[in-house]
C-alpha cells in the first residue's frame, strides 16, 4: 500500500506542479512586457537629464558617460554645471557629456573621466566648486559604481538609471514644472584668458587634487579648459581660484560670469533657470565648436 501511495504521489507531482510553472511563466511574460514598454517610453521621451535625488542624478550621468559613445567634450562639475543640458551643446555642434554631479564637486567628475580607457578631446572643468571638498556622498556613489549591478547595467539597458520608471517620470514632471520660466538673456558674454605662469603653489588639498587631475589629462593629450559659470552669487573668489589654477596648469579660463546676477535668471539664487541654462549651454557650445 505504501509503495502504491508513493507511486501515486510521484506520478501526480508533475501535474500538481504545472500550474506553478505556468504562473511563473506568466510573471516572466508580464515582466518582459513591462520592460519593453518602459524601453519604448524612454526611447520616445529621450534620455532623462535629472533624477529624483542627488545620488540618482550622479549615477544617471555617470552611466550616460561611461556606457555611451565618447563625446567630443566632457563637463566636470557640480549641480551648477548639471543645469546645462547636453542636448543644447549637441545642437550647437559640440557633442558633450555632462558630469555636473549634484551634491559633489569638480574633483569627483575628473576621477571618473580619468578612469576611462578612451578619453575625450576636451574636458571642461567647472571653476565654481573647484576648491570644494568631495562630499561624503562620494563614498556611496563609488560603492554603487563598484558593484555587480552597475557592471551588469553596461550590457542590459533596462537596468540603467535612465530606464528607471521613477527617473523618467520625475524628468517629465520637472520639465513641465519648469516650463513657466520664459526669461531669456539676449546674449551670454564669454571671455577667454590664459594667465601667465607664476602663481604660488596651491595650499588647499582640494585644489591640489584637481590640478593633479588636470595635469594627468594634459599628459594624455586632452585639452583642459577651465569654465566659470554664472550664478546668482558673487563669483569673485571663484574667479581668483580659477586664475591661479590657470597660471599653474596653463589651462585657459573661460569666464561667463558677466551674464550677471539678475534674480530672474536663477531658480534659487544659484542655479540657472531652464531657459537661461539652455541659452548658456547653446552659446558656450557654439563658442567651443568654433574654437575647436
């Protein structure tokens, strides 16, 4: 009787297990449909420029640069640079990857650039946060970039930050929220100088770190250009830091601070409005394209 019962259970097992396999198959099918729908939405809406928090913004832009084609230029900076959309540079004839990393400083973006096997022709170095320390958030970002899922995302597009539904949705909502800004500057004053050698050696560790990265890029044949971006605050101190770094590294300095500190140009007293940022990015891209 026992053997008969055992035999009956064994023969029934595949039948009783079938609904479970069918259920798992249905889950896989639904997941595949959702992934496909998400990819279609991303391709139709375009790559997002922002994400729902600082960490996701950093991962988004790092992946867009590391996983994409090597552009003509890369902009390394903070959230001040992050307001300048790569699409506006491309429209101006200067394809650029934006490593304006929210919550971080210029030094972190330069580290990412130097890690790559293939380097761009030009690296733009934001002067505004050049002497600011790398925040504790850098450790969190580095732990993500060194993880297995980050490497996996290199091959699987749907695992990349720009494919996350929350990021796509946030990017679209923010674009709609910012659509009310209509002020556009008539012109963006751009001046370029190269400070003669002779500045005293840097004493702050943050500046020395950035200068070391600049020299490493120059040694690899990369053109390095310092850029002082406009903010709603005084850029006098940042300009002096930029001039000193230009003198020591012989990297030219582009100054856009003459745009002014008109409050309506900035959303929070520091960051450019979307329309103003688009104008700055396009004119800077046009200038760099002609300069190259």
